[in-house]
């Protein structure tokens, strides 16, 4: 029935698929976005809702995306087209592929801006500028850096070029080589930093209790929506990234087991990032609700205080950059694969087109901390916040629900049997979650937030 190889290439093993998908999942969402959202939304209760969403909604939808991708073995747009036809379903379902590609552009546009900040911080740390820095210095360094339009746009452009170069080299020579080295390195450094936070700040337990103790005062449906959106964002779900990567996954690997492994890795990295950042926040008397600047303000202070901090700081921001790259290549993959299939052009041309366009859109976010800081789009949000809010809190969950409904109710049973052989308890659980629980949970959050 299904083709066994993708024209775009294949991961060389199940492990490589895990690394690539974990590379997509682990990124700015874990190290930068998760801690600052937890901080803004009161810690424990946010973390609990987020974890609930990962397990009840995230893992089932990730499995569904892999299932769809591996059955279609093409770009998400063409995979959805083919599976819709094969299942005799309404062409409406093709919207999943299209909406995903648009969400990918929107996310990449602001993602590359933040990744650009991280690249700049590699050099700022390396220059020794933060040696002995206190909170006030780190705050003003951040404000003046993001306030300078030329530097923000320059670093943003550099990051996009790096993404384009890797994406252009293709699955085997680009993506796989990037994740093979960068992911293990990132993991090791994070462990070192958690140990550092535990051993030296004297405020580790405060960080732990901030992340894990339930403060119900902070509960709001808006925060629940944010936590759910973050679950989609951090697992790269709802826009076809995992579907695109699933298209290159070997047939013999188990889908449910693999998805669970990836989600656990991703969640582990997010929690560890929180356990690095919050002890530093409390040790230095900073605001846990500092927003998007949190990581860029707290860590430089900590590195500034520690022995050999310059080197640690350089390595840390280097790894944040790498984590961002292994995610951004998955943000462009659905659109690049589609352009290659459709226009029969080279991957290089496809990558330049997609990346170039995302860079242009991203200028709006790059300007949001300087020349457009006062320009608001909807609800008083800057361009940057609008892109982030609409893509993560709305488009990803909507895309995710459509994927869940398609895989649970519409997709031809023979395809599921072929991709997920064996009727285990885990399979029954997945089927129940994907058909009922995930769609209902997302709908409930939407209704409670917006009505
Ligand atoms: N999961 C990535 C992160 O946490 C972001 C991402 C979202 C990547 C959607 C691909 C698709 O940084």
C-alpha cells in the first residue's frame, strides 16, 4: 500500500528519528518560553496544566502526526491530500496541511528573532561584558540590545541563513548531521547547569517549589490556554513539523513508544531549564514574571558571578542557538518539502524561498522591541506578541484537533493497522484519547477562554 521511502531521503535509524524529532521539540520553547510563561502565570498551576496537556493531548497527537506522515511519505500538504483521497474523505481535511505551513511561517518569523538574540549573547558573554554584572546591568544591557534595530535584524538574518543552509543540504546531509551532534551536547550542558543551580545558588528549593507548588489564586482560563498552547508549541505539534519528519521514519519503529520517548525528553528539558533559571531568579532578587527577557537577563547575571562564567555563558548561548536551529529546520521542512514536490525545484531553492519569506515577515517581530515597540496589532499586543499568540494559542491547537479527528475518525482503518500493528492496551488508550479526550479538552479550553 504505502510507499516505503520518501523522495526527500530517510532517517538512517529509529534513533536518528528520535533525535531529529526531539531536536525539533527541544528548542526555545523549552529553554526560553517555558520558564518565562511559568513565571508570568504563577508557576505550579501552570506547570501542572502544561504537563496534563503533554500527556493527554500532546503524546496522542504526536503519535497521530507520525502515523499520518509515515503513511503519506510526502510533505504534509501532499500527505493530507493523498490520505484524504485514500480514505474517501471530504477534501476539507486538506486544510490541515495548508494551515500548518502558514503556522510554520508565522512561528519561524518570530522564532528566528529570539534565536538571533541568543547568537548575539554568545558574543556578549564572550566579550566579558557581564563579568561581575548585577541585575540592573543585565536588565539595561538587554533593553539596549533589543532596542537597537540594526543589531536585532542582523542577528535575526544570520540565524535565518544558518537555517537555510542546513535545510538546503537535505535530510541525510543536513538535518541528520545537525541533530546527531547538537542534541547530546545540549543535554550534557543542561545537566551541568542544573547541578550548578542546585549547588551554588542557595535558592534551588525555592525554584522547585515555585515550579511545583499549586497556587490556585493564579488560575485563569487564559493561563490554561497559554499552557495548552505551550504544550503544542514545545512538542512541535499541530503544524506538520512532526508529520514531515514522520515521513522519513523507518517503518519498523513503534510509533507510540517513539512519541512517548520524544515527549519525555522534551518535558525533561523544559523542567530542567526551569530548575536552572528560577533558582537564579530568586538568588538575585529578580522578577519571575519578567516576560520574554527572563532567560536573557537572569543567566548573564549568574554567569557573571561564577568562576569561568564567561566560558559557561558562551557555551550556554551557543547551545541555545543549536537547540533553536534543530527546531527551525523542522519549521521550514513542511513548506520546503512541498515546494520541492510541487515546483520540482532543488531543495536549495526551496529553502531560500521559504526562509527568505519567513525572514521578511520576521522583521515585524524584530521591530517590536524597538521602532515598532508602540505599534499594536490586536488587543494591545505588538507584532511579535500577535504572531506568537495567534500561532501558538490558536493555530496549533486547532491544527492539532483536526489532526486528532482525522486520525481518530476519518483515516482508513487499514492504514492504521498497517502502521500500528498489534492491538495493545497502549493502542486502545491512544485511540480513546485521540478520538474523544484530545478534541474535547481543546474545545473546552477554547470555549472557556473565548466565550
Ligand atoms: N518545539 C519547538 C520549541 O520548543 C518549536 C517548534 C514549534 C518547532 C512548532 C517546530 C514546530 O522550541
